[in-house]
C-alpha cells in the first residue's frame, strides 16, 4: 500500500486503492493549474485554480468557526451557491484577513477573475486564501496570476495546486484514490495545506476534495460534514483557531456512478472519504512546524462535554506537548491537564495509559515497567488513553509536539 496511509491510526479501507502515487491526477471532469503571482517569493507558485467542467456539479463546504472571518470565507459563504460550486480560486502568502472592506473587494474581484478565466458565473466560484493576517492583498497580482493559472489547467494539476496553497508546510499533502463501490469504481482526490495555527474547530487549513461520483447536494453535505468532524475537527498543533479554514467537496458526476442516499455505495464512499480526510489531518499534525512526534489522546467515560474538554486540554497543553517532543513519558502532565479541565473538590479517580501501559489507576501511580514505558514513548506516534469515572462518552484528538523549531518559525513568520 502507498505511503499515504502511513499512520497506524488510519487503515486503508479494503475497497480503496491508490490511483496515482504522486496524487497529481484529478478525477474525470476536473482540471487544475497554478502560477507564480509574486505574493511570496519570485518564481514560487502562489495562486491556484481548480475547475470542474460539469455544468451540474454538486458541492458542499465547511468553514472556520472563528469570530474573525477572513474576506474569502465571507465572500464564499455569502456570495456563492455552495451546493453548486464549479471552481476554487486560491492563493498563499496572504490570508486577506482583518483587511476590512478593501479585503472584501479584493476577494470579490478574485472571484470574478476566476469566473472569467473558467467561463462560469461568479457565484459558482469559491475563493480561499492563506498566509499573513492583516496585510492588504494585491488584487492585480492575484488576477494576473489566475489568468496565467487558467492557461495551464490540466487533469494532472493537483501537484501544482497543492504547491500554490502551501505556506509553512514542509511537504505537500494530497492523494488520488480509486474507490470500488457496488455500482462501479469512482475516483476521490484531495489537496490540503496546514502546519501551524491548528486547533479543533477546525484548523488553519485549506482542503479541496474532488470526486467523479454523482451525489445529491444533501448527500455531499452529509458526507463532508461527518468526515470533517472526525478529521479536521480532531487535530491540534498549537491550539490556535484560524480565520481562513475552508474545506470544499466538489462532485463532477463524470463517472456515471450515482451514489444514492442510505445505500451501500454511500457507506463505502463515506468510509473512503473518512480515511482520506483523517490521513490528511494527521499529515497536517505531523508537519506541525518542526514537529518530531505526534500524539493521539483518547478519552473515555463521563459525559460528552467532559471527554471533549479533557482531550483538548491534553492536546493543547504545552507541558504535554514538550514531553512528547522529548520522548518523556511524564504522565503527571497528562493528569494535570485533565484536572484543569475537570475542576472539583474531590480527587478524580482517573486512569491513564501510554502506549497501552497503565501508569495511573484510580488517580494514583500504577506499577509499571519504566524501561518499557520509555522505549514506547520514543516512537513517532504515541497514544495516550484517559479513562474518566462513568461510561458512555468517547473522543479523540490528534496533536503534535512543541519543538524549538516551532518557536523559531513563528518568531520570524512575518520577517
């Protein structure tokens, strides 16, 4: 199996195969291209365009829940047919966030320029930006870049599109899958970016997903919503919620395979989309601006709200994250994070395990093999399990460590 499904936490579904090892090939009905517009460095791709040629394309979108919304998020949310998108215009190097009315005008102009280049209506174009917040975006540079990107549209342009949306990403994040459904085989592809300003709710990330399956708008919206909650809603690098998060699913229907609601086709396509987005989410965490290790915290017991608060507290704790970076199995830091999320007047009878080794039981240290524990904590993927009193609820969060390089990257981000 391809190295794309490289995490033990995301097995490749049995009906899914890698269609293109490089992830550059798009499903039938899609083309992509990119250009260097001068928003970042000379000669670096920083504007990308994705176009669906199907007139009756179906789409679904999810946005950040930040109270400070970037202009492209506002324009896409308020000025597009989010269930009938046919194009995505994206740029890196500038988030076009906290830019006021001029930023909205630039995002609208970006949408119009992409519509002209693709030969479609502006309300069929989503816009997405990523980069520095609070800096005006040059509309002329973006428009010229989109025109050049449109001249380079082709069916294997996902690699260029991915490069055009990268900021501090250390490596590209994309995949091209073949999904065997009872009604026929379809293609499922995605390109994503993200490395910092990542927090469940759902991350500083852009993710564009394409399929040649035929879906009803309600089915596309359901599948994207469920899968985002199990992927991008469950990651953290630094606990910081972005202004620009956008995830878009576009369905061309070019395969002729129709996925009916509540069918085996829908179930299998959902499993494939779930695995795809969960793996991309883990790749974002693994990138983590200098990350060396990634963790998965699973919290069980108690109420839904309590397990979610505890999981996020552990994943966002600087002490837990630095211990993860140093391969230090200091479970007291986990206990501290859980206690902060669950204040009370009586000791909390919790259990903690690291890589399956129980280190805390009933709120107190449990006998264990220290050498085995340290060896287990030295891996690349480390799993933490927390059991709260009670039963019924369970959640997980994937998170990165906190490294010296993360501080360096973010201390020098705008300079």
